[in-house]
């Protein structure tokens, strides 16, 4: 095992679901193409969505109750990001009746991951919550490593910072979500 692989000892009851290239999920809708990554919480796979004829990211969460509970909380938050219609703009003395604006027109919406589907999958290690989203690019840590820890070019840093701030503004203004986690 390397730091780029999850611990095989976690493939037990309550742990990871064993996945193989070509496996299908959700009654054959999603077919696994290759592994994208893993974390303490889940493994993530590139999959083909046979219904929509596109590639998606399939996140398969460990089956222990604490991971299931966290995954269900994440699903609620992700659904909130895609179903928000109007921002919770509080009235002010200068503007006692602020006009509603639609979340889909906010410039930060395109910088927030699109959540597409979720379901449960029964496997040898338990019942796993699975989440489907659009396929994203490299994370910030990967970008830093690709530049051999010598610094990412300033124009790239500025572009990423702008996208993060626009996404956060959308989440806060249009969805009432305050993100306190990491962006790496």
C-alpha cells in the first residue's frame, strides 16, 4: 500500500465496498470505468451514466453508521445547493423589501459542484450510500504537487481564488450555506 491507496484492512463490514472496473450500480445505470481517488470516508470512481450517456463521479461511502449519517447530511446540503431558488437576503433600512434574484443566474453557480443523484448499494461489507456528481478536475493539493511544491503561477492562483470566492458567495447568498471546510 502507498499513500495513494486506501488501506486494504478497511475492506471489512462497515468499511469500503469492493469495486471492480465494469461493476454496475443503481440497476445498471452507472458502470465503473476507473478509480478517481479515495479518502477516509469513501472511494470515488469514474462511471458511465448509461441513462444520460455521460461520465460522472460515483462516490461510494463506507457502510458504518457514522459514515452513513455523515453522507446523508452531505446529501441534504448538496440538494440545498441545487434547489435554492432565491437568496435569503435580509431587509435593511435602505432596502426593506429586497427583490428576489434567482440562484441559477448567480455567477458563482457554475463554480459549485453539480450533484446529480444518490442511492444505496448493498454489498458484502454492508449497505453503502452512493452519491453521483459531475466529474471535476484536479484538486488544489494535486495542483501544488504537480508544480513540485515550488509554487503555482500567480495567474492560476488568482483564477482559482476568484472561482472559490464566487462559489462561496453563491452558497452563502443564494443557498444560506456557510462553508467552513477545506478547499484542498
